[in-house]
């Protein structure tokens, strides 16, 4: 999937607490750093942690008319219910980046590209519990939105709050794992 599209519509979906909104904010900062038009629209159930959460991000070279992403170019699916709910909405020629640790359903569509990696298991194996989202983000950045290491650092510095600065290195490692994953 090329990153030179004029507009890229991304839907990130999972359970509250999986870092859905964090990934969305990161991508919004990447877009702003590239001087692109950006839309970031979070949506979550009243339970938040443990409830459903999704985040729409649009990166565009042109003004964005609506922040709603009902036909994403890319779906980042962090759990099975999100995969089941949104996979059919992905545009033909689009992509799905998914956590195969939590999604073991067959990939039915032949008109999109699937990037499956066991992000939750990889995070556990590397003592990066809770950073499966960043591993998926790394795969997305490598496969769908090639981004320089410098821009990744810049966006992480913006999105990781000062009180959690000690987590920067772990987030960097998780993104690197996702970027390096083959498959």
C-alpha cells in the first residue's frame, strides 16, 4: 500500500485500555509534522477501559470535509470483535493490520492486504506488556505509511506525557519490533 495517496483514512479499533486512542494521537502528530491536514476522532463506550473503542484518523494533502471514517483505507484491528465489525468496511485495495494473538478468524476478503502479527504475544515475550498496540503501529508504519525514525521519535515525544517519559524507550522498542516483523 503506497503512502503517496492524497488522503489516507485510518480506523483503529479495539477494547478500551488497548491504546487505541494513543495510536490515533500518534498518527495525528505524524501527519501534523508532515504538514498535512489531520483529523482525529476518538469514539468509545461509556465503560472506556474494557469497553469498545475506536479512533478515526485522516491524513490528507487537501482540506478534510468530515472526520468520519466509514470506509477506511487501513484498519488496525486490535481484537476479534473489532476485526469482525470493521473488516468489510475497508475499501478494495486497502489493508488490515491485525493482532493474530487475539484474532484467529480466517481472512475472507481477497481484495485487501492483511498484515497479521502476534502483537500481544510479542509484547509479552519482550517484557513490553500493554504495548501490543505499538507493535501493530510499527507494522502499520512499515507497511502502509513509511515514516522516518526521526519523525517517529518526534511524534512519540509529543504523545507520551512528561510523567511517563520513562516509557519512551519501551514504546520505541515496540514500534521497532512491529516494523521488523516479517509476515
